[in-house]
C-alpha cells in the first residue's frame, strides 16, 4: 500500500482563513478529492492524509465531513488552539477519522510560540491522547522547536516539507535540526515541498541535493512520502513528485522494505490512529523494527 501523508483539499466559498488561497490566484479555486483521485490511482496511492490549511476548527469539521464521504481519505490532521485553555482531546478523538493535529508555526510571528507553557502542555496532551503532532516550522523556529522536542513526552512528531528548507535557509542550522529529529524516537520528516520551496529551480542540482542530504541525514526509517498537493502544482505535476521520490530511493539503493517504509509504514507510525482502507487497524501494517539511519 502507498500513502500520501500530506494533501490539502479546499473550497474557497467556505470562507476559511486559508493563506495559500489569499497568497496566489492559482490556488483560488476548488481542490477536492475528485480532482486528484484518478492521478492517485494511476500512481498507486491508495490512501491520503488530509491536512489543515486554515487555523480554524470549522475547517477541521469540514475536512472530517469530507473524509466521511471519500474513503480515499484515511485520516485528517486538524487544527486546535494550542495557546488557549486545555484542549478537549477526548471530544476530538471521538471521531476516529481525526488522526493528528498541526501546529502551523509558519503563520505565527513569535518564534518561541512552541515553548509557551500552555502550548507545550497542549502539544504534550495531544501526544498522550494518541494523536500525531505535525509541525510547520521555518528557520526562525528551529532553536525553540529543538528545545521543545527534548521537553515533550514520547510519541510521534512530524516535520512538514523538509523542515521548510528554502534556498536562503542556513544549511548548518537545518542539518542540526535533522540530527535532533534522528536523536528523538518516533520523529519524522516529510519528503515534500521542494517544488513550492524552490519554485522552477526545484529540479536543478542545488535543490535536488537537499533530497539527497535529507536521505543521508535522516534515513528511510524516518522519511515520509507526501505531496503537499495542490501547493506543488505551480511548478510540478503530482506524477513529477512521485517520480522524484522514486528516483531518490533508487539512487540511494533503497531496499523494498525501505521503500515501503517511506511510502507507507512511516506515515502509519507518524499517525498511530490511522485506519487503513477497508477498516483494518493501521498498526497491523507496521514493520517490526525501525530502519532509521
């Protein structure tokens, strides 16, 4: 089985505070399951994880309703107000389709946000509730996030889009974040975002070298295939990105087990509540040993 661990759907008429829609006219239209289901099938993707784009509980409710109607959506990563009162995770977890929450740090000015006591407590409680935690971090957040990783309880944490490695990001700071990810068990890095982060140059050697470096630093036991569709569409097709990840694995001599980890098992490990298509418990698909390196 293959899973796309990070995809977005939206409908502008819903009126959510969706920054991608506000930022570029290419995104100001509907992007819904029927717009990509054929391409997913063609590329052998049997399930997707739908991820929030707007910091609103109303969008999360809309995504969960979408998941009820489209079996291809195996789980939803939603939004909660981490800096408010203790989040009611019991109520949230009543819907089995909710598999995780995302801290959209990129939209928050304070680089120390993750270390605020209420935020850190709510993130810790999400992990303890069995939810996966996903972080959208920029370079200005790295130091605080690295400290937070050492303070949080054991449990799955995933970094979006290669840790947002834009061309101007300091390579040394990014590499240090990669090492911190590897040091902490159950911490993952999504192989996604390169077309958006580097634009038309994403196919050029300097950008593609970032994929090689991520593979070498983090390893196939912690890398997760994700597309960030439709964000990539200004610069690449869905098939372009699947092929790029396949080529990366081939170039590094990944075994069948390692390729399965990147395209499936690591997504499941990062979102333990995920239910595989057909209703079987995702945990049954987990490999017996972690192959991070």
